[in-house]
């Protein structure tokens, strides 16, 4: 019986493999039709190959798909490789699982401990900061409440102070007589006689109702309880008054600056020149260079030009260079050399004085027309 074998058709692409039976004897006869061997000719089998004409019948062969239609490997594995390759079993693979782990580095638990300590420290710091912030908020809240209370108290004091100022101004401007006005003036004991003298030379007339146009606080000397008040009438006439309003005390109007009090009319004083008198005048003063008659010695005297409010007459005041008030005047005009100063000066006309326009400056009583502190001696 002729041996028979199987030929395998390898699967390529999507075509299913075909299996067919090959008869070895039939193959030999088929081959013999193409090649004939003649060993008697004394040649080798390779040389004795005689090619015969091919039969008309077509040779059947295994159909293989076109190469570019399938995905092929660069190097196809042989059948022997597929047969002899030992595929590991599941048990073998599981047995090798521990091998990779056994080669890893051990876990450094100290790092985890350090991180834990750091996190705990961070939590403690955050807790302390939150608590401190809460304490600061409490402090700010308490401070804010205190500030609001102080502001409220200050507002109440300011309102009370303004009400007292308005009351004194109303009495001062609407007083029907001098005595009523004197109840709300500064330094009433000293000023009341001055008021009598002034109104003996000038008719008394009430100022009349006026509304407060503005209030401006002033600091005069070391005292900060003065106010500059601007009043306006119905005819739009304005006047300014200085008011002193201490805390928890009645507001007082400065009458002397309100009327610009003079013991004698300045023009009359300049023309009449009452020798042997000493008076306190509110004047404008500025340095001068005129030296004549009794005051021609510039080493002994300092010369100043004197004028008064709403007056036309000019006088020259001379003060001895060694007088303490002379040093005050030199210092003042060293700071303000080109500006006249409004001051209260004590002026005297000695008996026998020959200068037609000269007067003696005995003392500077105030560097402004208002007395912050009353003078120690009145003329």
C-alpha cells in the first residue's frame, strides 16, 4: 500500500487553510512524465535529466494569497519552533510573581514618620495662628468700639460747644444795652470799664440779629479753644468775631477786637499829642530808618513806623535798643521782614519831647490785637 502524507497550507490573511491528500506514487508518475533518467548513458543523474514536453493538463497547486494583501512577519517562525516552544503554565507564572518583589528596595518608614511630624507641626502652627488672629480681631473690635465711643463723645461735646457759642453770639449781637453785652465778653472785670469809656465817646447800637456763616477753630499761643466766627446780616453785611469757648464753660466774645478798642482816637492822638500820657494802642508796626530830634542816635534807639486801623495819621515809634521788647521786635521782623505786624503797644509822650511825630514805645503788650493773657498793668 502506497504511503500517503499530509501537506499543510499555512493560513494567510482571511482565506481558510485547505487540506488535501497526496498520493506519493501518483506524484512519481507525474514527475516521470516531465523528467526521464537514463543511467545507461554513463552520465550522472543531474546530467541525465531529459526534459520532456509538458502535458496539456494544468498542474494544480496550493493557492497562496498575494503578499501585499496580507500582513506578514519579517521572519516567519518555523513549524519546529511552534512545536518545540514550551509555553509556561499558569502555575509557573504564579510561582515567578514573587521574584520581582523580592528584588525591590525596602520601604523607608522614617520618611513617613518625618512627614507625619511635619504635618502635625503645620496643624499646630495653623491652630496657633488662627487663635492669635482671633485675639487680634477681638482687640481690633474692642479698640474700634472705644474709638466710636470717643468719637461719639467728641461729637456730643462739639455740638454742646457750638450751641454755647451760638447762644453767646446771640446775646452779644442782640443785647439792648452795654451791660447785657458785658455778660458774655472775655475778661469782664477788666473790659467793663473799657466798654464804658468807649461808649462814652461812641453811641451804643445793637449789632442786630445775624446768622453764623462759618466757624473756624484757632490755636492762639498755647490755647486751642478759640474760634473765628463769621456773621452775616440780612443785608449781606459781614463781621468777624473771636470767641473763646472752653470745655464745659460759657463761651465768651472778645469785645476789644470786635470794636478794635483804642483809649483815644488815633488821629486825635497824633494831632493833639497829649504829653505826659501813657496809653495802649492797637497799631500796625514795621521797621523804619528815620532818626531825628530826640531820637537821632541810631545806636541808642530802634525806629519803627506806626499806623492804625481806618486812620490816616502816621507816627514814628522809638524803643531803646536795650529794652527787652526791642529784642522781641528784632526777632519778629527777622522772621517776617517785609510784612507789617498787628500788635498792642504801650506808647508814651514824655514831657518836653521835641519830635513832632515821634513817640516812645515802652513795651510790646501783645504780638496780636487780642490778649491771650490779660496785661499785668493797665494804662
